[in-house]
């Protein structure tokens, strides 16, 4: 065992010791005490900065940042998409009927978000928590909105909603949806509306002329210029008269967009409308919308969107990528280790270097060894370190032996985690991993296209047909003629493995090895050639039985 000089002998890792939890929702105590600010907070909260979409992969700290804002800043409103009952929109037979007919719903979705933001600001500003507070709210808003005709029109927009609307988040979305359905009924007439209530099936017996009429009249109902104008007036008046203190900004935070709060069919359309609403809502200079999004979600969003006028590059200035350096993650682990022992039984400062191996195999430190097996994200560093503590139970020191033992569990968990993280986009990822399983790190693509790959192609083709995965034909063709078709299928496989971070690629002798999560370099399939070298990330070496390039 390596030298353990300067170790505090009274320190013992006991059963249940942890340096926090990988998920922010369960990490309250350590998150509050040991938060490491890597500069994101200042940018995210700056109302004069457009950057408001906290972009990162699972475990990068998005939810932790929102939690930190809630606990350390005033005027923070958290909007949970699931509590808004947005699934009611996808479940509406009437709206499905009109959208399938060809009516564009984008204007309604944007109105919905702006409506939600505005009402949330009013409710939280004046602390409306039950219906008994409604008369007080009406009196306050009356004084703000009534002095002239424009303000009176804006006040009419607010007055039209019932008392429960101000208390129940779900009711707000439902009420706005019902209002739209009534307008649609008025525009198309009773006979067509009866068919609309049947949903998509109601379109089956309609003539092309009837469908065109439905689109024309339906679109008029969707784009209600009077309603939009009134809501614009409301936000303008609130900006000038209520939310006008530069020293007291307000934040609308939206987390959990990655969850299943609505069917994918409608979810991506609502997220697209959210992004567009964020741009227009910047008219309220002292209010900032902050959204967390996973990288795979926004990539899927941009791939699916094809509507006119929506240019993905226009949103690049709103993105705030979350990146961590090794020094920042070391600081994070150090603070948590020190707090663990301070919290458990000692007031002494415990340095990270005092309780973990300084040299692994006579080379790098134990901390560097751990960080090499992460995507440089807090969740992975915390998870690996907790596993090390479990292995070191009853001992005062995390030795190289314990780190190596912990790596077995950690590596297998990382394989499960990456497959779960990308399950929506790549449900076949676990099968693609078999292509690099047991390989020697750093081999050329040509080396992978062997008899084993030919057998794999036959096996995957059968699985893809059964599970209705893509690439079934590519796999079948590769099996029949690997020389002619094998590279095409291999390019598809490695392109996916690169995107999710499992492999890094060295495209040519003159280029560096790159991993997608660290370099943010987009590599297309056609960039990958037979001479491209493939490197599996060290987080997966144990689980995938990867052989070291030097044979050790």
C-alpha cells in the first residue's frame, strides 16, 4: 500500500458516510454548504445578459444552480411544467383535430407561455395564496391599470379570469385552452365542431374544400390579435409600473423540461414556443427567464423543428453551456470531504490530499485518476468518490486498491447511466456498445471491421427488425458485404458513440483526439474513415473490458 504520510489517524470512514448525493434534489445539506460557483450564477442572473438557457448534460449541475438561486436570491419563481397540466393540450380532441387539419398552433403556444409568465409574476409579487386575497389583488391592479384606455383594456384581460384561476396553476392552462376551443367553435360552426370533438378521426369524411375552410377559419381563431395585444399591454404596464426596480430583479426558473410532462408530439412544440417567448419577454428588463435544458433535448429539438422563420442559430446567444474544470471539481470534492468530517465528528479541517492516494501506479494522484473517469461533471465525481468511501469503510484512507475496487461498480453504473440518459434519442445504444467491447484502445476503424463485426451486423439486423430500430438495412447489407457496406454502418455506430461521449476520435495523424463532451466539436459520419482511431473513455474501460494500448 502506498505511503500514507500526514494522515489524521482518528479519521475513519464509517458505514453510511457520503459526500452528498449525485442528484441535486437529494443533496440539500451538502449543496447549501459546499456549493462551488464556477461563474455560471453571475451570468445567469444578469438581467442585461441574453444567456439564460443553462445547457448541460445529465449531472452537470443545472438543477443545483436553480436550487442555489432559490435559496440565495430574492424574487425567484419556479415553474414546473408538470404542474401546468400542459398534457391537457395534447389530450384535447378539438386541438388535435385542427392541428392535424393543418392549423398552425405556434401563436397559441407562445401566448400560453407569456400568459403563464405574466400571471405567475402577478401572483408572486402580491403574494396571492388563496381566494380570500382576490379582492385585495383586484384593488391593487385597478389602481395600476385604469388611468387610461390602453391600461383599461389590459385590465379587462386580467379581469376575465375567475378566482380559482389565480390560485390553481393547472386551472390557468385549462381555462386558456377552453377559451381557445370556444373561439374555434364560433369560427367553424356547430357541424364542423361536432366532428372536431371526435379528434383526428373527425377529418376522415371531409372534402378537401372543407379542410381548407377549417384551416382558414381555425387559423383566425388561433391568431387572436385582440387577446395578444391585450397581453402585450399587460406586460408593458407591469414592466414600467411594477417590475421596474433595477436593484430588485425577478427570475422565472423552469427546470425539469427533460421529464415526461407532455407527449413528445406536443412537448417539442411547446419548448420551441418557450424559446421564442423568452426572446420576446426580454421587453421586461428587470425580469429574466432562466431555463435548464439537457444537451440531447435541445439537439433533438433543433433536429425536429422545420417551421418557417425559426432559425436555430438565432438562439445561440441565449445558450449558457455549463462547463467544469478539473480544479473546480477538485475544489468541490475537497469542500465536501471537509464538511463530511466536520459535520460527523470533528471541527478540524480535513484536506482531500490527506485521505486519498497521492500516486496511482506511481503516476497520477487518486483525484486525477477519478476525474479521468468522469465527463468532468459533479454528479460523476461525487458518485465515484462515494463508491470509494463505501469500499474504504472502516479505514482512514482511500488507497489505490480501494479506488480500483470502486471503479468496477462505478464503471458498470456509468454504462447504465449513459444508456438511460440517451434512451429517447438512441434506444439501441446498449447494442452499439458491443462494437467496441473488448477492443484495444486507440485502434483504427479498419481494425474493428473484422469477422466479429460481421457476426454483430447479422445479430443487430435481427434485433433492429424486432424492436423497430433504425439501421436494420445498413446492418443487413454490412453482413452480406462488409467490404462494400461495412464502413457506412460503422460510421453510424461511431457517430452515435461519439455524441454520447463513450468514444473519442482522432480523425487523422495531424489532428488531436477529441471527445464530444469536452471539445464540443461536431463530427459528422462522413468525417470518420477507416484510418480514424477510436478511443473509449476511461469511465467505461472496466465495464466494456477495454485493453490498454500499451498492453498493461
